[in-house]
C-alpha cells in the first residue's frame, strides 16, 4: 500500500476566489456502500483542495458498518454523520410490525408477506434485498431525524462560518440561505441505497419545511446503475446475484420516474407513513434533478472499476458544489427546465427528467509532486543527517576525552573528577596541631606524650563515628544531583553529535563512554580493594604504634627518650597519619558512592545507575537507527514506486497530468524544492529539543515521516505556489512538449461525455439539453489562458458543445464538466436487459414482493417499457 503522509495533503490546498461566487447551504447524503464511499471521497477532495473542513455537511447511511471504516483515500466519518442501520434484534420489531403493535403497525402496508431480516444482525449489508434496507431505515428513523435536523441547523449557519474562513474574501461571496441544496447519492442496485432514495428525499423536504419554512430546497439525486458494478469480483463470480441487482435497478428506475413526475403526483397523491413522524402526503416530484450513472459513455469509453466511477462522480460533485460551476449550471437550469417542459417524450408523452453527467480534467499533480519532493528531502535528511556515520577511532577518542575533561567527568588514572565532585568542600584535618596539644597538656614531656596518645586514639575513634558518617550523608545528598548532571551532560553531547554526525556518531560515542566508565569501575574497585586490604590497616597500625610509643614513655628512661625529640617525632607521625587516614576514609566513602552511582544494581531514589542509563540509551539509539533505516527504506520504496496516471484497463481518462512523473524532479528543481539550511533547521526542530525527544520522534517509521513532513509542508507549499496549470501549459508549449499539451487538451474535451447508455438522439426528434463548462484558475481577461481557451473551445465546437468558461481561482487544474438533460429511463439501452431480469423475478411470488420497496408498487407503477405494451 502506498505511504500516506497526511501533512503533505495540504500542500495543494488553496482557497482563492477569482470572482464573485454564489453559495447555498448544502447537505450531501450518501446511501449504502457506493453512496457512502462517493460522499466520503467528495469530502476528502474538498479537504485536499481547500485545506479546511468543508462548509458542506455530510450524512452517511448503510447497513454495512464496514462502509464507515477508515481508508486513506476517504474522509473520516464523524459520529454525528454516521447512521449504522444494523441492529441486534431486528426480528422483534418485524414481529411487532406484523402484529400491528405500537408505532410499527404502519409498516404492515408495505412489508412483503414473507421475508427474513436476520441479516441485519451481521452488519454486513442488506443482502441486495430492498425491503430489508427500508425496514432497517424505519427502525433507525428517529436517529435519522435527529442527525438530519442537527445537520440542517448547522448548514443554515453557513454565513457565520464563511466570514471566519474567508476573511476579506467573504465580501465576494453571495450566500443564498433560502436556496438549500440536498444531494442524495447512492445506487439503485443493492439493498440499502436503492431502498432509501425515496424516503430520504421525502423526509428531507419534510424536515426542511418544518425547520426552514421559507427555504426553497432543491433535492438532487445521483444514482448508480448495474454496469458500475459489473467488474466487482464477487458479482463476476455470482451472476445470479448480478441478475438481482439488475432487477433492482429496473424497479428503482420505475419508482424514480413515477415519483419524479410532478403531474402524476398531482393527479394521484401518495402518502408515506412513518413511525414517530406520521403521514407525509407527496403531491409533487420528490426530486428536482435525477442523474443516473453507468460505467461507460455513449462512444464506448469506459471506467473499468466501480471505484473509478465513484471518483468521477465525486469530482463532478466537487466542481458542482465547491466551485462556481454549480452556479453556472443553476443559471442555465431555468432555460433547460422550460425547454424540457415543452418538449415531452414523443413516445410516452411524459416529461423527460432522467439526466446524465460526466467530467474530466487536466491537472498539475501537485500532491504527487509535493510528496515526491518531501520524500527526497526526508530521505536525504534521514540518511545523511539523522543516521550519519560512525566516528573513526582517532576522532572518537578525541571527542570522548574532550567531553570528559570539559565536563569534569574524568575519573581514569590520576584524575578524580567524580570523587572530587562528591566531596567538594569536605576533607579532614586534625583539629589540633602538636604544639596546641602540648600546651593543652602542660607539665612534663612525659605528661604531654601521654595526653597526645590519648587524644590521637580518641580522634581516631571520632573519625570512625562522626567524620565517616558525615561524609556518607554528604555524598548521599550529592549522588543524585551528580548523576543527573552527568546524564544531562551526556544527552546534551549526544544531541550535538546527532546533529553533526548523526545517530551512528552518537552510537559510537555512547559505546566508547560505556567502555570508559567500565574502566572507571575497575579502577575504583581495585582502589577500594587495596585500601580495604592493605592501606587502611597500615594507616591504623601506624597511628596505633605511635600512640603506643608515646604511652610507653614512662619514668627516667621515658624522660631520657623524650629529651632526644623522639616524642615530638612520634606525635607528628601520628597526627599526619591521622590526617591521611581521615581523608582516606572520606575518599573511600566517596569511592563507594561513585561505584554505586556508576553501576549500582538498585536505583538511588528511583534513579538508575549511570551505566544502566547509558546502556538503555545505547539500546534506544540502536532501535532508533533501525527505525530510521526503515523510514529510509520506506522513502526509497515510495520514490521508486511508479505513478500510474490512468488505471489499468480504463479507456476514459478521468484526469490527465500536465507534468508526467518522469518530469517531476526537473520541475521540483526549478521550483527550488529540496534540502537547504532553512529546511534542515525546521527538521531538527521537529526532532525535538533534547535527545529523549529525538529518540521518541523515531518511535515508528511512518510516524517519524509524518512528523517531519509536517515540519516542511509550509515551505514546500510556498514553493509550489508558482506551479499553476497555465504556467505549465505555457512553458511546455515552448518546448518539444507542445504536441503533448495539444493532445491532452483534445483528449479532455473529446472524452467529456455523460456516463450512460442513452441513445445519441432521443426518439421522435426532440433534443437533449446540454450544459458544458470548464474551470480556469484565473480572472476573466487574463491573457495567459487565451491560447488554451481557443483550443478548448475549437475542440468543443467540433462536438456541438458551447462550453462556458468558469473562473474559479484554483491554480492546479482545468476541469471540464458536462450535464445532459432530458431522457426517459427507457432511452438507456441497458434497461432492455434489466427488464428481462425484472420480469423473470416478477413471475415468481417469492421474489416479486422483494423487487420494490413497497409491495403495492407491483400493481401501482408502470414499467419503464409500458409504452411498448400499449403499442402492441
């Protein structure tokens, strides 16, 4: 599946007005799977084109909950837009309806005499059975009422939203709040959309009349016919089911023609009865315009997949709703309606209100180019900058040594930066000198020797009981701040190295640091062992021996020894050894604290040891390198993916690209889309302020690419501003691409035809009414479009079209839309085939009552070909 970068989807977003614009509050309703897909795609196109949530409101109804699932190419479905028609216990309501219990008794008059609704439990659709879809809707009618009326309220408040959205441009927009438009999109073939299209239109008008009595609603239907689904694998494998959807389509067209015939409805009113709502009497056409859609045009061009047809309809609705084309269409509708009212079908003497539509476009593939440009930038940044290279040994040693010295963390060899940090300002010095002790003692030299001996032994004990505990308390207080300082300094150095040498450089550095501190552990451990086994006892023995000597100075012989300064030498040795012992004990305390700080197995007040943190950092860096490497691989895969400009098998070109994929890089270079200092700076900012944020940003390859793309989309969008469709046409026309541009414009014009199987000319000499328009991204009179305009109009005239030019301000596409008005359903050659399937199923009682949404319609409605029976 292609990589989706949501941030880049705003790269082509524009909200420009080339002239004044007419806007009406609009609701678009998607019925069933095909309708929901189309309307979600429409919403997505609006988001991509305008860069803001569309002002249009949307509703989706289906019995298949899968229709609401997230898909990259579709807009997400909000809770207030979704009506899931599945239910846990449909049989209970069906039983109440058959028994005439409560509000459900109104279903009795139209329900088939025998059918099962258990499929609604599975939430996978209505199984192609139209009464099941309608039954499910009736069961959710209150939910529909609440969500439709809420949507209507929001829709009528469009003026306030437009002011906030457009700012100064809002003055160029005229809002017709009383000309509400409701588009209903679905299929006439399946079990859900084909079962709801009448009720939704009837209820929409009813709710609008209640909530906005002064509004003049226009209800427009767009309905898919069986050929759209003929290549769906499940239908190709199950022709019997395809026959069912053909019969459904025939029945649906019968209902559509009957309830859209305003003269018929005025002569024979029909009452729709609804639970919770009551009776609604229909006295006029339920739809103002009815468009039917097949998979091919009259000249044989075809879209081979249903998704392509949905795309064509979504784009048609986009130009109708989201551009001035819709206003142009409505301006001509009055004339079209007048002509069609005067020119009845010569065969049936009835009005012709089945219409066809089509659209095509030429475009600058701005999203695809933005994606390629961004992926090239991201690939360079990720591979060359963020991954980088391992540091050479000589450079690595220099980096580590410089870092340790600069941050006073060197503990190897003769250096004691960590111990000094733990003991800063704390050391031991005997509180008395020899001279002070002798004066305190007074008396003879023998008395002084005895006094000093006792004092030394007491001071030795004080070192053990007071000085050492004080040192332990002090280093304990300093352990955590020192540990945090060390880790912070290392992370700061890692982020510096990551920016200069990449994660691989940071990996080299932290691996070397781990080796350094493992060496420190060994050295400190050796020092501690030497002290505990040799040095401590040696110092204590020296002190004890000197104290014993002083105490041995007794009597005449003691006095004689003292006369030779032996006592003073013993005192000096004892006091110096005492000083050395006290400091050695303090440093031993610091050494133990340093060992615990560096490699302790138990966290210190929740802080893991230095080596534990470094090894975890090392592991996270390795994982980040793996994920960034995966992101580079994703970039490579996307950059090597071939862009298909036309779906395989299709003979109708829905959109042609003015810039072929092979030319993307040339244009990106000309526009200056690439890595530069500003882009790199933004990317580093997106990675985070510290090293933890760097590693966190690289958690998932897709998330990393999305995050980084969001950081540069603004710069890419700004550089793409100069890439409008007219510039491309102009510049390519000055090269050897002129012939290709002419072919593109010719193909667009010649292939823009309605997707239906209607006869080229209606029977009896009447004519279709045709409207064609094409959008251009400039204001009227802009000289840049004149040559292309002449080409398009010359080509259109060859097909007897007189296209209108609509100035819409969107810079990246020329779009051509066609509407053909004035058919009866039987003009569609496909209906002759569907008629056979309908008649076959009508002959069988068990299937006859499943053809229509109301069993009474079997006798009430004429077939599409009833005129043939009359002639015979």
